[in-house]
C-alpha cells in the first residue's frame, strides 16, 4: 500500500507548486504571471515525476481518481494525500520564511 517513491514525488511536486505559485502571486506577477508559474511548475513536475506517481500534485485529482477506482482509497490516503498536504504546508511555510527575510 505505501510506496516511498510516490510519497517523495508527490511531496516535492506539491511543495514546488505551492512555493513557486504562491511566490508568483506574492511577487505581484499579475494574473498571467501566476498562471504561467503554476503551469510551468506543473509541466516540469509531470516530466520529472510523471512516470513515478502520475504527478497528481493535487488532492482533488487524487480524490477524483479514487472515486473512479483508478487509485485505491488506502493508496490515495497514504501515498498521495499525506505527502500532498505535507508538501503544500511546507511550501507555504518556506514561502513565508522567504518573505520575512526580505
């Protein structure tokens, strides 16, 4: 049920999406800049981790796949949701630290 590779891939992917996406918003990059930042990070994560974890990087995507029975519920919670929530929280905390330094 637990897969360490998926866990790490989802954690890093969600961290990057939250860190850089929020960073673009904080930097006042505008709507297009924020959208491009999210899109670029997501594209990179799909290329880097797509073969490992399918690069869900979003709990809503994992939820939809679990409802569709593409991913088992136990695997969705343990290997996807937990690292996604940890990654998102870590990304936002790191962004907060970066902003407080400047």
